[in-house]
C-alpha cells in the first residue's frame, strides 16, 4: 500500500510511526506480514555473518548452592507489594 501511494503521488513518503520499517532495498514496509518476513530475513543474514551454525557448549551440571524452598519464600515475603515488575515480568503478590 505504501509503495502504491508513492507511485500515485510521485513523492517519497517518510514513515515515522513505529508500524513501518525500511527494508534492505530501501522499500518502506507497513504491512505486518512484510515486516515479519523482513525481520526473519535479517536474522538469517545476521546469523550467517556471525557463524551461528556452531552449537554452543553448555555445561550439564552447574555447581552451586542448593536452593531451599524456605529461602525462596522468605525472599518473596521481603519484597514489597505494588512495585513494578522486573525483567521477568512477574509481579510480587504477598497474600
């Protein structure tokens, strides 16, 4: 649709809203499906450049202290109700 407007008007249209992006070839993308497909392609290109085909080595047994249920409960009780969520997006609710 965006390209059609440019063709009809003869003017280059700049998109400043968050619902559109510019593709690799400079075309403005406004349709969700186009944006999604473009994102997939960019990720594929990025992964090829970074050589991400290698599987990372992960340690199976990570050593550390045992987490006790009572410690987790005590930590939750110390948290304050009504505070914003952290990066895990889990709110604190003490009943």
